C-alpha cells in the first residue's frame, strides 16, 4: 500500500470514528433527556451507578477521540468492557441489543490512530 492510499484510508477511518461517536453520543443523550423529561431526574445514587459511570467514561472517550484518537479509543473500549463485565457479574448475562454499537467508535479510533502512525512512518524524512 502506498503512502497516499494509507492517508486516504486513515482520513476516512478518522471521520467514520468521529461520526459514529457523535451518533452514539447523540443516541445516549436523547435517551437521557427523554427519560428525564418523562420521569424527572433520577436520584444521585442512580447517576453514580457503575453502568452510568461507564457510559459517561465512554462518552468522554468519544469526545477525547476528536483530538487524541488513541486515548479516546482506549477509554471507549475500556469503559464498554467494564460495563459488560459488571453486567455479567450482576445478572449473569452479557449485554446485547444496541450495546455492541458502542464499541464501534472506539475500534475505529484505534484503527485510525494506527493508520496515522503507519502513514507517518512512511513519510519521507524531508517533510
């Protein structure tokens, strides 16, 4: 693969990660706002539950990924893994439904960071 092709794939991956992160974050915020409007704000103990903290860390990773792809991607994946492990420990089942979609921005951020690093290594020394 030549450097130009890697650059194009890297840019496409970076923007795919950003867009999917924005869509997932928008979906989460839509659910939170909708639940708050219909049921009122939940008590603080509910907001500080491990699941909510994991979702907050995942959202933070999606935001950090706009500037620091490796850090953001790692935070998204660690938060999602933590949520899944907690859910399995409490209920005995793994999360399904739409939850696997939360992993996609983190995976794309790490892939983009790797492609960007690869492209930099192929860059001539004069640039």
